[in-house]
C-alpha cells in the first residue's frame, strides 16, 4: 500500500532554517530577560528593526531594568522615545513598569493572561515574552507572523478583521511547538522580516515554500489582505515658534491623553487667529518679526494634520505666560532632556539651520 510522503511540519522546517539563517545577534537577544523582550517587542510594533536598534540601546543604557524605568519621570521616558512615534507605547511602558515594580514586587507575570492584563501588552506581545523570556509554550501573531501564516495557508482578508485574525490565531497555536518555543518564536518573526517580506519575498530561500498555498497558486501578492482604504480628513493648525531675545523657544507640555500626549510642543492657534494678538494677549509682548515657514503635513492613522508654522521673535522676554499651561523656554544650544513631538523636533532643527 502506497503511503503519501509525510511533509515536514512548519515548526521543524522553521527551526532548521533558524539554526542556519536566523538572527541571533540583535541587541535584545543578548542577556535575554522579560524586561529586554518586553521593551524590544513594544518598540518593534509598527517599527523596523534597523530603526529600533539605536533607540533600544539608548533606552536600555539609560534605564536598564524595571526599577529604573518605574522610578524615572515621564519626561525622561518620552525623551528616550522621541522619534520612535506612537507615543502611547512609551506611556503604557512607563505605567506598566510602575505596576510591576510597585504592585508585583518587580516580577513579570509568566502567563499570557497575566501579561495581557497590563497596559500596552497585547496577546502577541505577551506570547513573545512568555515564549522567549520564560521559554514556555505560547503563540505569537505580530505583523510578520500574520504575513507568513496568511500566505502559507492562503487566509483571505485583512488581518485587522476579527474573523480573519481568529483563523490566523488558530494556525499560530497549531504550529507553535512544545520544545524550543523561544527559537520558534524568533524564527517565524525572522522569516517574515527577512524572507517572506511584504514586497519581493524571496521564496527561493523560504523553508516553507514547498507547502505554501499562496506560492502554489501564484497569489502571493494577495496575502495578507489589504486594509480597506479610506479617505483621511485634513485638519489645520498654526504652530507658533516663539523665540525670546536669548534664542530660546517657548514650548507647552501637552495633556496626558490625545495626540502627542505628555510631549512638549509649540503653542497652537487656529488659522483664523491673529498671531500678534495671541502674543499680546497671552504673553504681554508684541513680536518684532513674524516669518512664515513652509507648511508641513503630519499624518496620523485617522487624519492628516496640515501645520502652518510661524517663527515669531520677541523684543524682550514675556512679562507673563499663558494660564494653566506647563511651559518652558527650550534652549536649542543646550537642549533639555524632554520628549518632543515629531513636528516639534523637525521644526526646531529647521530654524537652527536658518542663517
């Protein structure tokens, strides 16, 4: 009786590939701990490895453990995060560190449910911590893994839709092995990041190619399904780069929630408001010069922000400041260690380059 030749399972093929080709020298793979895995996984959400590496190294040097992060002030944390974007990740990181340090005696939960109960830790991040740091069986499903599994099993639809995500989680659970789970988690993430890439996947080097349904059907580009397109609304604002005679720039600390929550940014007014009236009313000073800077567009997930910057120079330092605002005069020659929004950082650099 003829028996069909048994195909290698995905985890065996992946582990064999990982032993030869997997990444093993990333900074967070040295001296692995729950803290290092957690920090790297949060940073890697919607961010490329190459971008994350210097931020991770800077962060882990300044705040090397859960206690130092828990005891740090918010400005320190946001300053270390400045440029990575999605700042709610940093605020959740800080909040979770304080919970672990103050309420859990500094010990990370070692289960997916326990970790998922903490701010900013979803099921996949929890699975990565459990599998990689604690070496206990737990499935992961980050963006790279979704792409691998969607193509391998030809799972149609956008993974952001609950029914599609449910199917992908089932596959993730099925393929996760009981042994070498830490290596498997790293292997499937590596495969998505380096071989089964979003564009121009290198199928010739893929250990799963022989049984990949998308490859067999020549429909690789169809998986995973695309997020339905929507037209983003455009909002307008005018940012005021107010400079005092010492060359320092006025910044406000934004509210803890909302866009750029907890970061320092320029005062803003509507396009219909008069910037000179603003300076006179809130600062008690009349500008000596008001120069227009080229508009800048900043895109969020749910809208575009059209920024119209003005560089305003004052004859003397204000006699008063705006009420109910945390403010500081930012010294561009000796910058304070604070968290800056992306447009703030970009515009500050722009005006320092002006003749």
